[in-house]
C-alpha cells in the first residue's frame, strides 16, 4: 500500500512592511501561498479583522490581500495573516510618527 502525504502549506511570498507618507492613504498587505484553496484569517495585533468599510479582504488562487482604508494613527500596528497553521506578520507605519522624543532643557546651576 502506498501512502500519499499532502504537501504542507508554505508562503511563496510573505507579508511586507508598509510605510505611508501621510494620513488618509490606504495600505495594502498581500501574500501568496503554495495552496490555492486556503481560507485566510487577518489580525491587527491579536484582534481578528473582518471585512468592513475600513478593511477589504480578498483571496484568489493562493493570493491573499488586506487593504486598510483611510489610515490614521490608530491603524499603525502589526498585521498578521494566518492560514493552515502558518502565519506572516508585517507592520504599518506612517512617516513622522514612528517615535516621539521629549526634550527636557538642562538648567545650569540648578540642583534638585
């Protein structure tokens, strides 16, 4: 008797980080997997994403994409796609808001 084992799922192309130049733009995360019949689950951080006015989710022939519309500060996060036991994560950033520095002036001769 001959046993046939199915090929495990694998990413042909995983998600890549997206950096936008300004607020209000859309971000597109896409990936391609080795099997065409898989259902993708999308997450922002650890919260599941469902299709809505904010999020458009498409899948066709092993290619999966998530479009985040009208990106704002609250959309800056890590986004993950999970399918058939594999996952890929990428970050959304908007130029100029990756980090904030607080400058405290040094006052000479003042002791605390």
